[in-house]
C-alpha cells in the first residue's frame, strides 16, 4: 500500500493486517508475515517492511527472503533475521572546561541516542572530582541538566580587589592653578581674581589618605589569587608646615601657600608699606610680596610667589608668579614686568611686559612690547591698543586697535615667543646629544670587539665609563624628544589664534596669525580675524 492511502480499520481487524504485514520478534528470531491484500488495498510494500524492521532495531536481515515472502503473501510467518543482540547503552557525556586563569568553569551535558539515564548526583560528583569547589552556581547546573547541549558557566571565581594607592587630599585651593576668572561672555572679573591663597596658623592644609592592602581573590579550584597592595607615599611637607596625627599637614605660621617641587610650603608675606626706592632697596623674596606704594625707576621686585603693587611701576623691574599692578606700568624704555602666569594692570605704556599665560589690562596699551603665552585682553573703559607690538599664543581682544593717525601697531597671535625660543634651543641640543651618543656607541663597539680576557685595565675602565655615558645620553635624548613633542602639540593648539576687536581697528595695523600677514588698509568694525585656508579672514566679532 502507498503511504498516501487512508486505512479504514473494521471491527476485529488490526492495523498490521490492514497494512498488509506483521513483524514478530521473539527468542527464535525475526518473523515477517505477509497477509493477502484486502479488497481495495495495495499489497505489502518492501520498503515499508524494511523501514519497520529498522525502527525495531533490526539492521541485518535477508532482503531476498523478504521479497519472496511479499510475492507469495500466503499469511505464513517467515524468519528473515536472527533476534538482534542488544549492544551496551552509551554513557551520557559530562563536559567541564576551565579558563586558563581557572576563574571560570563551563558545563555542557551531551546525551547520545539511547544512552543510559543521567542523575543529577552524577553531574555534581563529576564537578567535584574535577576539583571545582568554589563559586559553584547550582541554578546554572540545573539549567545544563534540564537542557542537554546548552553550555553554561557552572562556577565563577572571585577576582582579587587590588589595593588603592595613597592619595593627598588638599583642604585649600592651591594657587598653582589660579588665573583670572573668565565670565560667560569672555570678559574678566577684575574684582575677584582669586590669585592668592592665605592660611592661618594651625589650618589643615592637606591629609594623606592611606593606601589599602587589597582583598585576595579565589579561583574555582579553591586557590587564593594574590592581590596587589596599594603604594604608599610620603607627605609633601615643605617649609613652615608640620605633621599631626600621622597623616595630616597643618600650617605652622600664617602666610600664603606655595607649591615647590611638589611640596606644600607656607611662606610669610613681605609687605612694603610705601614705595620701593632707596629706602627699601631692591626686593627679592621666595614667597609673596605686597607693595602698598609704587616701584620707582631703577628698582626691582623679584619674587617666586605673587607680587601685588597698589601703585604703579615706573621704569622699574617686577618679576613674580602672578603680578597685579593696581595703577599701571610706565616703562620709561628701561624697566619691564615678567610673570610666570598672569599680569593684571590698569595701563601699559612704553614698557616691556611678558606673561606665561594671560595679560589683562583695564584701560590702554601704548607703544609697548607685550607678549603672553595664552591671551591678552584690553577691555576696560577705553580698551585701546596703539603702537608697539602685541603677541599672544591664543587670542588678543580689545575695543580699539590703532589710531586715526595710522599709528604703526602690530598684533600677532598663534605664536608663543618663549616656546618658540625653547623649541629652537632644544632642536640644537638634541643634535649635539645624538652626535655624542653616536660617537660613544662607535667607541663601545670597538672596545667590545676586543678579547675581554686580555683587554688592558685602562680600556676596561674606558668601556665602563662609555657604557654609563651611553645610558645617560639615551635618557637625555628621550627627555628632549618628549619635550619637543609637547611643544609641537602646543604649537598645533595655537594655530587657531584669533584677534577680536569689539569696536574699531584703524589702518596702519599689521595683523600676523601664525606665518600669515595682513596689513589693515581700511577701517574695520566689530571684527574677528583668524587664519583659514592659507589666508587671514575677517569675520564678525562674535
């Protein structure tokens, strides 16, 4: 009969009789009985008989005898094969894998066809005999047991918690990071410059947060995973401070904080009640200096800290970290003002002024040479720049530049004169170091080629000295290259230098942006000048 025919079973009939054949497996063998086809049905089919034999585990049989029996269809059982011998049932496979660091174990259960039954206790015993004793996930194991073939993480180790390095927590704002506070509109808050940090005796300056030892971990095999303890550090104790309660730094005197060589110092303030002149002589101090009067021609005030002058500087010299001059700077073509960070003054006239970061002037800059590593801002009542040379690394901002009389005035941005000079110097220095290194290496190669057993003592000593010199030169060259890279990065940042004029720029002004030059021949108002596509372009002030 074909597989597509519908079999109707009458009372007293079996499905095997309707199908046309019957298979009987007993101790004597495998017997096939072919029935005479019922009216309206097809005779037994050879493939159907073989398929049924296979389903019942009979693989080896007499095919020719099956064919003959089908043809005869006499309803008599015919032995076509021996009773199949049942083979051993396969064992279930319990696969356990470990990561290289033994912090994770995976479980997968594979059940081959007709395999022996698997008990959960067998799985747990297998995990135990593998040596897994820590971080066992019983829910994951049940999932693997209920879903054969699924790979699960059955155990996880505990990672070590490494120790934290000791840290210094500062309790006061350090002046090393100070600069004039810029408002949202780009102007400067002249009333709150926050350039100085003063403390009183006994004030807490900083404390050390101790390092932690860390917590060891454990892998799935129960082995301890070693932790890395945090590093300790010394308290940054400088001058006029002391340690209390082991890890706390307090001020021993009242004064101003200064960080030098990564150490916290409290330095007293030198305060000059009147002018710096013949009555005081020149002032030179490691801390901060306050002058209630002015600095007279020919005299100087030099400080490693900040300098605050309530009067003016007239033909004198002032050097400091931050320099604030309440009145202004009258250079008289002889004095200068120099700050590592910022200069703030009311006016600058016929003077040389340099700041490592910003220069802020609240009135005018006339016929002076003014340079700043970052910004120059002249935005007070008049906000005028007239005559001289003004150079800044990032930005020059003023209200008015030049005069109606076309006074020669030069503005330059995108260049830091100090950095440029340093870069040129270290480029020459690296060439010398590389030449010395090359010569040392050549000499070393010659000495090393000699027989080391017979080499004279003086040459052995020379070999030792040259080896030390080589290491020193390699380190020196690496330090120089690192600094060159840092300066080149700053040069890249300064390429976006701008000149911004809030009111008017007159003819007679020369604008330089990086290496580009643009003479101003017409009056410009409310403009911003910048470099783009190889030329200096003029845009709006905003």
